[in-house]
C-alpha cells in the first residue's frame, strides 16, 4: 500500500501540472481568437513630407532628435488652418478630441510654438459648451459628432490645464470660467462628480480616475489663472472646489488610486502601506503626479506600481488592468508614463520608454496608436496625442515643464 502511495505521489503533481498547462493554453488560444492581432490602418498623412515647421523656435538639442522633430512635423500635418487638430488623418480618428487637442497646445507651448498653440486653443474656444460637458469629439468644422459617444467631463479639466500651461488665461477667460464652473457644478455632497465617460471612450457606471485626475489638474490650473488675472472671487470658489475634490479623491481612491474605487483595503501589518483590493490599475494614475500636480510619495508609489502591472510582454503598456488582455500596447499610455518619469526626475526610465516608442515607429517615421504582440505598429499613424506626449517628455527631460499647484 505504501508503494502505491509513493507511485501516486510521483505522478499526481505531473498530472495536475499537465492539466493546468492545457487549461492555460486553451485559455490563451481562446483569448487570441476573441482579440485578433491588430494591424496598421494608415501610415503617415498622404502627400505630407513631414517638414519641420518653419516658424518653430525649437531648442537645438530637441531639433537634433529625429523622434521629436518628426512628432512636431506630424502635429503640423494634423493641424488644419482653422486650428482644428485631428487625432489622426483617417476614418474614425479624423475628428478633434478636446483632450488630445489640449495636449497638442501644451506641447506646442513647451517648445515655443505659441502661435500654433493659440490656433488650437482658439478652435477649442470656438466649440466650447457654454454650459454642460464637452462633447467627446468635434468635426474639423466645429460641429458635434453624433455617434453615441457620451459627453466627457474630463475635457473641462484638460482645456483649463492647456490654457494655463500656455499662459493664455486672459485671452480665453470665458473658456476658463465656463469650464471651471462646470467642474464645480458637477461635484456632489461627497466631493466627487457623477460617473462620466473618459479616455476609454465607453459608458461608465462608476467614477474613474480617468475623470477625477484631469479635473484636479484643471481646477489647480483655474485657481492659478484666476489669481494671475486678479479675480479673487473665482480663485476662492475654485480653490474650495479643488480642496473638496482632492480630499474626496484621497479618501475614495487612495492609497493605490485604481481606475475605480477599491472595494476594500488590506492592512498587512503595522508600518506596511495598505493595499487596495479591486478597482484595477489605470494609466491615468500618472496624471495625479508631475507634471500635472505637485509630487507626493504616495502617488509616486502608486504610479510606479501601476506601470509595473500594466507593462506588456512587448515592452509597452496597456491602458488599464481591466482592459482587454490582448498583449497589445498603446502608445499614448506608454508616452504618458514616460512623461511622468521625466517630470519626476527618473531620466533613465523616461528615456527607456522614449527609446521603445522610437523603435516602434512606422516606415514613414510616424508614431502609431498601438504596437501589437508581434512588435509591429498598429492602428492609426500618426496619432496626435502620442506625438504631443513625446514632445512634452523631451521638454521635461530638460527640466522645464511647469507644474500647476
């Protein structure tokens, strides 16, 4: 009987391991069927030779950087004469997202291209909602796009940040006042807004860090603009809203700041940081730190943890832990973490991610929307949001990005 037990002890672990491997293989195969390998939709703007803008006052160090030089040239190609900056040149990308356009304006100002930045901000000023949330996207003529996408509250924060970044609060005061007051009106008794669609472009039943983080950045920027413009009443009103939202965010999302509020918090032992359970990591945790907010150790820890969790086998990052598990990396989120690292003083990490983005450009040199499992560029190229983030990261590496706070 003992011999039989010994034989069973020898083969039982092998059987269990074999079954687990078979299950894992089957699950992987099923996932690959459900999430087919994305391919490149377009490569470059037709007829565009990607020249550097003649009016650029770009610093010489950046001008020698082909990655940044090409990113700026692609922003030139994607920006129309009326200031409408397209997210991409083709199909469903050929619209203006307030979020993407705000990053483009900030990127322009970061390298001294103020006239081009004001063109972008003037278009946003033209389409701004006098009340209510911004539309998810607009046509290049300024019209709404009726495709079922819900208005997105995060845009109110991004346009405020871009306006402050470009030191143009006086020029666009109506835009500032309306967007900041919209944020204030959205805050409930608990200090938080209701759920809103965010950069994931889907309907949300729970409030996300993708909405909260930009609103905090926007209110910080609005307070600074009001103070600079000697408008104490507005500065006080927006500061009170900022304090209210900031405290609520720490209370509900801290200490890990996941995509949605954690269901519970695990306290391991005295002296060890508590860990949130549920919610899932999200790339927009990076927006809670520099260059969008003053640095805090708890936030830096959360950013580093999220980046580790979201890094894919191909080297880039995915938008969130609950995003589809397809092994595909998204360049805007990878570039966002690169910007975060640069602004927090981690040069080696920022440069490593910039190098990864550089290595996975398309044949025309454009930055694509995604990099697939085979390390091939995928989706739309060029993508304005990624190009703008690359420019901002390069500037941050020189230590010259302002932080609202």
